[in-house]
């Protein structure tokens, strides 16, 4: 969590100074949430710790604090969209983790939707570019998931 809070504070520094998140700050927030949540969920799964669902929910709560700050100031622009998008993606991912879906496929799918949402809301091409990259990763992960299912089914039917 120290890693998360350090980089999270760094990404939010401009928001406190200029009252709006810049595109690279938004990208840093998205990437921080992506990698820290993925790493912690992976560690919890490998070590068989429970409940794994608390990891993405706890990060959603952290982002909700900043969303509430935007709501109280009646500021419904980019910052509101970023924090609401992060919260929605983290809660969606927590449901996937809870239902024991393949974590990487669910993870990439959730994050690609978040990046597409941010691209549509801000019009920044960097989110479009990262959406395309992560969407490709999601397709690759889905192919691996399908191949795992097909090999499992062939073993069962034999």
C-alpha cells in the first residue's frame, strides 16, 4: 500500500494545485490502480489468502473519497469522470474476483472499458492508444481462457 499511496499522491499533486487532473496524471492514476490491484490480487491468490475481494473494494473506497470531494464542490468535469470511472472499474473487477473468473481476462476487460470511457470523456488520444493496447491484451487473455476451457473439456470427455 505504501507504493500505491506514494504514486497516488504524486499523481494528485497537480489536482490540488490546479484543481484539474492533466492527461498524464489521469494515466498515472489508472496505471497505479491497474498494477497495484493486479499485483495484490495475484499475491493473495498464490498465497491462498481470503477474502481477495477486499483489495479492489479498498481501492474503490480510496477513490470514492476523491469522488465525494468533487461532488461536494459540485465539480462534474474531468476529475469527476476519472474517479467515477476508477470506482466503477474496481467494483466490477471485485465482482469478477469474487466469482472466481479468470482474473487477467476480467482485469484487462475492466481496464479497457475504463480507458475507453476516459477517452470518450476527455477526448485525449493517449487514452485511445492505451485502450487499444489493453484491449489487445484482453483478447489474448480471452483466447488463453478459451484454450484452457477447451483442453479441460477434452480431458473430461476422454
